[in-house]
């Protein structure tokens, strides 16, 4: 196998008490602390000890199934602001929806996070997915999938304009002449779009990174187009080397069409690893977790996600053959719905088996094995240009992250696949991304 130049990029994707849906029931999970900053500070320090590029926090704008699942979530930007004080190098990635926010507020929050962390902030840009989110914001229905992405492009365009409303050298601090900032270097933007407008300028100076790193999560055509236009990191769910290579190639083709350099984006699929010194130990850990998912919960998860009533079907049998085109009909995560259906067909999975797979890592790649076996898989995907790195999704917290840092990171370092020390201080430096000039994406579109 030909060795690819460079090293893996790694994100620690933190979700509730772990990415396994039943993780909160695990005896070693710190479930009682999911609404405490102490847990997240400890996780961030573990990720920094492992030299991760960033810690990645999801966000949901609703709470459902509160009896069965860990429900509710602290605001990620606020949480990462607190974490920034207990770390010095770790990148801090927070998810914020464009559909249920205003550009000025988002621009201000991320500029603030970037300043207080000294250049370690990233924005995971999502458009949300469900009507129940719309209800929480006084809306009767969630916007249509394609329209959400059109709105998101304008939203991000306005946010970057607001970040650019201050020149890098705008602050004068001339005490003798009484000039705090140069008036000609802090400008109104007078942005008027179809959905959003703002006079500006922002009331926070330009972020240390120019722009916080822009992360896009999604694998649909609309998501890939959006990533090619504005994304700098792409978070995706891929179940096989073949599909990951196809996705990687597709995004890069779209990237080239936008006039962007191939190194201006990092593609990082999710993987949820259960790792132990021996295979037997790893599979025992996996079995312990899977046994926490009941047949009823597994079947309900499949029916709820694909939007089809499966109550008349044997949960130990396959998905019905005459399913409608549920991915096309879905107004939520179209690519993820199709991924689950394809996974069931290719693996000949029963409804229960599919449900347990879904609930194990929410559609992302799962791994069970030894540190060397895990390193083999990560190295293969990297060398085959299926990715530039991975978002590591610990199934149970904190032990899943501890195991990865203590067992897998040393193997990756020994193989020269991952850093032993941070090379810089900002997230852009970690990821090898350039600091954007003013009106960066507008300049690209005019080329």
C-alpha cells in the first residue's frame, strides 16, 4: 500500500454520555454529569492530551423520548467558551443551526469564542431537520430541504461579511489622541439578501483566525454543493471504503468547479470505535452495550427514522421490499435515511439488527477490535483517499475517549500517522488551513 503524505486529522465528537443510544445506562458512564461543565472539561483535557485537532459538540433544538434516551443538551457555544479556559491548544467546534438563528448573533458568538480561545473556534453549520424544531420557534413546518441550503448559503455569506466588517488592524488604542479604533477600518456592510439583511458593522473585532473554521455536516447533493462552496471541514457518515472514496472524489470535483484548492477542505467521516487490548475484550464491551437496546426500541428507531409504520412486520425479519422512496420523501437527513436503507439491504439485516446498528452510532461507521486493527482501518482509508481524517465518536463517555487516547493514539503516532505534539496554536494551524483574506469566498466565486 502506497503511503500518502501528511497525517490524519482527528476530532473528538462528544455527544451526551456517548454516541451509543443506551450509553447513559452503562455502569461506567458519567450520565449524572451530562449537564455539568466538569465532565466536558475532563473530556477536553483528555482530547488535548491525545493531541486531537478539535473537540466537536453537536446540538439539537428539541427534546423527545425523554424516558428512553439521554435528552436535552447544553448550548454548545456557551459550553465551549467555558472549556476554552481549561485548554490551550484544542480546537473548539460548536454546532449552530442557520434555520433558527440570526446571522448577527451567530457572527458575534463565534467571533467571541475565537477571541477568548485565541483562535481555536469552529462553526459546524447545520440547517436542522425536523418539524418539532420548527414548533419550538413558533413555526408550523420546517423549511424544505433544498430551500434550507439556499438560506444557509446566504446566512453564511452574511456572517462572513460581518466578520470582515473590521480590518485586522482596526484597533488603534491611541490613548494620547483618544482614538480607540480607526473609523475607516470599521465599516457598515449594508447587506440585503433574499432572507437576511444587516447594516453592520459587527460589535466584535475580526476573529484571530480571520473566520472561525467552517464545518459542514451532510452527504446529500445539496450538502456536498454547500460544502464545496463554503465548507473547510466536512463531517460525513460513510459505511464502507468504497462509498467513502466516492464521496471524497465527488466533493473534490465540486471543489475544483468552485475554483478552490484541493487542500482547502478536510473530509472527516465519523467512526465509533470500541477498542481493547484483545479482540475478545473489545467484543465483550460491544455485546454489553448492545444488550442494553431492547427489540422494541430497535424496531421503533427504524420506523421513526425512515417514517414508515412497521408495526405489522416481524421485527426479526427484513425491511419490507415495497418501501416507498422514503429518502426522497424525507425533509430531514435525506442522505442518512438512504444510508440506513442501503446498509440493511447490503448486510441482509433484520429490522432489529438495523435498529441496533442505528442506535449504536446513529449511522456512522462502527469498529470493534484492537488498537492495531483500528490503526490498520484508519490508515487504509487515509491512504486510499477516502478521507483526510476522522471524527472519533466514543460510544460511552468518558471511557470510550480514554481508551482511544491511551490505546489507539500511541499506535497511530508510532506509525507516523498522527502528531506527537501540536505544531501551532490555532485550529487552522492544526488542520493546515490558510487564514482567509477579506471576502474570501466572494473572491473565489469571482475567479
